[in-house]
C-alpha cells in the first residue's frame, strides 16, 4: 500500500494496479505470451484496494486498477490463485 501511494504521489495520479498474469495474456491472439509470468501468486488485490481506500478515506469497494478475478485460467482470471497452493480459497 505504501509503495502504491508513493508512486501515486510521484506520478500525480493513481497508477493502474495490474498483474503479470493479466499483462502476459494476449487477448488479440487469445493465448499466453512466451516467457509469461503468473505472479504475484496468491496475492489478495481486494485487501490492497481496501488498505489504499482506508488510508485515502475513499469509499469501501474502491478499485485502483483491474477488477480482481482469482483463479488459474489465463484470459479469464487476472490473479493466479490455486486453493491447494495458496492454502486458502480466493478472497471474496
């Protein structure tokens, strides 16, 4: 949260939060790019958004980039999440 807010202060605007799992999928070609990444794994983007909103006194539910979609399917999900690997279910 602090790194995000520092970047926002330097940029003078809120940067768009995203992940490699989202960026490394080519929607035009409908496939994962070579040397793609699936990080960050098990990341809770909902919690990051909650912390930023709280710090900035923004409404609960504010988003600062992609709308989180947790799972393992490129092109469908944008945050890599596997229940067995992450030891918890996806955030709601």
